[in-house]
C-alpha cells in the first residue's frame, strides 16, 4: 500500500428507492493518518473548482489507488439487480494525499436501469455527499460493458478530474 494508507469499508445508507438503494461506502483511514484538505475561497465550489484550476494544469497524471474491497462491495450491492438483468452504477469519491488520489467512497445513487443502461436520478444527492466529505469525483463504476454513451460519461468525469477512471465489473460475464 502506497504511503502506508490502509482502508476499511463502512456502509452508510444515504436514501432508498427501487430498484437500487442509495448507499455510500466510506473507507476510513487509520488513526494518526493525515489527510490533506482543499480550501477554496468559495466553499460551494468544492474540489471540482480546484480540479479545473489546479489539477488540469499540474502536468503528469496523478496515481489513483483503488481498494479491491470497494469493487467487491459494489458487486455485492449490484447482485440483486444482476440477478434481474438490471445494470447498476455508482460514483467514486477520492481524497488527494501526497500526490495520489485514494478512492474512499462509493456512492450508489437512485437510478433507473435496464439490462444495458443506467441513469442516475437526483444527482444533487451524490454531489452533496461528495461536497460534505470534501471528495473529488474521481470516476464511476458499473456492471455493463462500455457503450458509446458511457464513453461520453467518462469524458465528463475527465473534464472535472483528468485522472478520472471508469470501472466495469461484469458479474454475468463468465469469459474471464
């Protein structure tokens, strides 16, 4: 683990809707760990303002640390939808520490989904969580292979944070 950062997963309910519950998974850092925080003169702008002004102009891309357990948690959360052939998607929140992004949060928003599409609803709830936790919107995760629409979604994340990632977890694909 880079820089001695270790994470545990805590599950917190954010909101409830069918077919997918709103869940926020927060990885906590061990006692004594220090986290750099971003301060701006406009607190409503949060990390996205920082990312536009500093991250985009900072040269080489920063490393992104993705906890394995986060992906396992996503598959567990998505399992009911997967059994019904319904896609699930989530947003990844990260902290920036010593030049590395550490994904600490998985937010499963209210969503409308089909077997090959997923649309987040009430996105302001996701952004409220990111803002409250001072997290960067570092990417997203979903349970269906990338489509052309997904590539546009990925681009929108990379406009906010160039290091943004898209993770595809294909629980029904047995070809691996």
